C-alpha cells in the first residue's frame, strides 16, 4: 500500500490538481484507489462527483475527510478503506500548520509538495518545507518528501528563480508540470490528464513519468538518504 499526500500551505499551488491526477492514474491502472479530501473547500470531492458522471472511467473511492477533526482521529482511520485498496491519495487544504500538519504527516509514507514559479510561492514553499522538516516523523521516521514544479512556463524569470530555489533544497525535485489548459479541462470533467483525448497531451503524460516512478521506487534507499539529508540540513 502506498499513501501519498499532496501538501503545501500556499493556496492554489496545485495540490488538488496533483492529488486528483494521481488518483485517476492509479485507478485507471487497476489499483484500488481511495482519495481523501481534507479540504473543507471540497475540490477533490467535487471532482469525484463529476467523475461519477463519466461513463467507463475507473472507480475511485472518496472520503470527505474534512468532516473529521484531525486530532481526534486514531490510527484506525486506515481500517475504513475498502479491501483491495493499495493506493491512498490525500488532498489537503492550504494553511495547514502545527499540530494539524503533524497529524496528517503521520498518516502517509510519501509527501508531494507542488510549487509554482513566482517569488511569493517560492517564499511560502520555503517556509512550509522548513516547518515540515521540523516535524517529528519526517525527522525520525522519514516520510519521503519531494517537490514538483507546477504551472511552469520556461524562459520566464519566475522559472529561473524556481530552478535556483529547487537546487538549494535538501529534498528531491522530481517533476515539472507545465501550465496548460489540459489540467483545467480534466478537472472540470472529473478526469486525469491521461484520460483526456487531446492532441497536446503527450508532453503532459511524459512530464508525470518521473513523479510516478519516484513514488514507486523502492523506499528504503530514499529513506536512508532522507535520514542523512535531514540530519545535515543545508544552511
Ligand atoms: N499545471 C497547471 N496548468 C494550468 N492550470 C493549473 C495547473 N495546475 C493547477 N492549475 C489550476 O490552478 C488552480 C489551482 O489549482 P489547484 O486547485 O490544484 O490548487 P490547490 O493547491 O489545490 O488550491 P487550494 O489551496 O485552494 O486547495 C485550478 O484552477 C487549477 O485548475
Ligand atoms: Mg485544493
């Protein structure tokens, strides 16, 4: 079972886009997939409702988890997933900090942080990553953490700033997703981009490969690397 959380305290960075695309990808590859929506805005749940209107798409089990108070949930939360589930994707709200962040981190083995190429987004991501790495589980029992650059338009100042930021990080940068209406269109119909029948989709499918491969990679190696990196954070 893999439990992947998409998280960044910055609003609009692409959490729901990545969570829903991941869930759609896993489900369409035959994985028993559950999508937990921890955001009271319910964007993932709305996406899932649209998906249910689509004929012939793979089923994703949804949980409107924002109804629960985070701290009150015990370890048994996982017992409620249907038998046969082997991929759990968590979409989280913006502004998550402190104890809520710690409670969420305990539920997963992988965290994806989407970051957009703008100075405001980069600064917010930098603060968020610092807070995340200070959390107990990430330090002592490493969750795998990676960054995805989202809504990238190459040859812009924002992208150059983002590249510099990503190089300075002590966590891996695993994918670069371009800014395209394909994501907006897929979101509207409850689909993942790989389920769209659009001429321009090949480049987007290719851009997901490194992220999907990184998530599937044998965890021990990454964990060992993570321990070393977190033990010796860069200045
Ligand atoms: N790569 C992309 N290309 C084009 N549009 C995108 C891309 N990624 C996200 N978007 C759009 O940007 C908006 C914000 O994205 P999304 O809802 O995924 O962010 P979020 O982090 O979940 O936001 P919130 O913090 O409000 O939950 C959406 O309208 C989405 O369709
Ligand atoms: Mg969202």
